[in-house]
């Protein structure tokens, strides 16, 4: 039997011994070195630890100023990231942008606002209880996507807000927001051999706000290479009255042009629901399951919150969408108008597409500025 490398973990192989080395990066051990955790003498907890000293939670978090980029992790060698936990005040969930870089490539494989990466794109907490992503009270964000690398990995977090643009409103605890973002995080990974057939993890974010009348929202546009599509998260803001989810999601594979190979039957169908997510007597009904969910339903309050907003995810863990040469993914926004006719909608749609690819990076539109990222 071949020696186990400690990757592709499940309950079925949990008892197997592996030669992989477990390492962890956090503000208490920025480099992930063996035997060097909790050694800080300076940090965001230094004042609270002044009576106790070194080893007593001196550096549990980092501070990122507007316009600055922090390096969360820099890893040398071969292995895979296996779990990430991170938290910050919810006002920062669209202001902070995550980027992942593989094997020295200067272009990112992942470039997504923090909240959207963890299925909380509206900067307001929603419980997510899925297999690859879990978000728990009050803003503990976790992911379990396996992210292999062969010579190194780098993860950064950029504070995209401009100085002076403090969010409007009175955010709830856990803390009063400041211009600086206080971020707590832990990145757990294995150093080990990586087989040739493991692809690199990618994610990209796009927003149509509003979606032009009669057009489709593109999640992935003309992606070249070999890989498989593994997940979708949508933060969908509705700008019309009535039902908004008649639109079909379409996957154009390996040379498809006008018509796709995979065509859905409706937005709620793709996300595993039915009949408008509308439970009689209850209305829109949130749910979160291992691979499918509508974890967030934000209803108008009759005053300042005028729009309905939804958060939805669909993980293709058991049914990855494989492509050999190219991929394009789009979704329609359709409601109803008089005469039982479809109405093309002009909604606010922000998508995060997750996929694995042989290449270490993939093209994507330039991320917009802070005002176009903002939840308003």
C-alpha cells in the first residue's frame, strides 16, 4: 500500500498514519514554525497581558489600516491548507479582500471580499452549516476547502476602505468599529508530498449592480484550462416586487457557445429549494445543509431597509462540473410581469465562484473600488 500523505481527509481514513507535518499560522506564530507559538512580547493583547507576560495571549490579532495589505501567511515547501478560521467586525466583511497565491505566482488564484468568501456577503451575520464552509456566532468564519501547493503559498488581506469613510450606522457588538480592521485568524496546514493530479484552488468575485436590463450575470467568463467547478455563492439584492428567481444558471463547457451543456430550471432549483423557497404561512424560509443553502433572508423593515436581500450557496462536492479546455458560467435574473410573461430584472447580484484548475492563477475582471464593493 502506498504511503499516506495526509491529504484528502475523511472519516474513512482518519485512523491512517501519515508522514505529513501539521503546522499552524496565527498572530501568535506568524511563521508557523515548530515550537515557536505564543512567544510574542508585543501585540494587540500586550496591555491586557501586562501582569502575566509572555505566553499569555500577547498577540491574538492584527490591525490593518485603510489602504494597507497584511500578509496572513507565507509558507515554503509543498503541502496543503486544510482549514482556516478568521473573524473581524462585520463592518469589515466587504471592506477586506482575501487573496491566495500559489507557488510564487504573482497573480492571485483567489480574490474575494472576506464576507462573500464565507457566504456572508451582506455584512450581516448568517449561520452557515455546510461541509466546506461554516460560519458560527458571532462571525466565526471557517472553511475546509483543501488547497494544495507545491513550492509555496501566500495569503494576504487588503483593507480596501479609504481613510475617513467609516460606515454609516450603529453596528452591534462585539466591538465598536474603527477605521483600522482588527482581525483574528488561524490557518492550519500540512507539509507533505502533493500528487501530480491535485489541482489548485481558485475563487473569483463579480458584481452586477444593477444588472443591465435583458442581460445575464456572469460568474465565470471564458476560463481556459482543465479543472472542475465546485461551488457558487450569491448575494442577491432584489429591486422589484414579486418573485425574482425564475432565471436559469448555465454552464458552457469545452467549446459551447450559444447553448450550454448544463442548463438549470430556476434559481431556487439550483440551490436545492423549490417553489420560491416559500413555505406556506411562513414565507421565505432560510436553510443551511452540507451542500445547499439559503442561509440569509433580509426582509424590508418599512423604513430604511427597503429591499429584500438573500444569500445562497451550492457546493458541487459530490457532483463537480468538470471541463477539459474552457468554462463559462452565467445566471439569468427573471421575475414575472402581466400576462404571465417573464420580466428581466435589474437586481444587485454579487457572485463568488469556486473551482480547481491546473494553473496557479486565472484571469478575472479587476476588482472594483471601495464604493462598488460596499453594501448600501
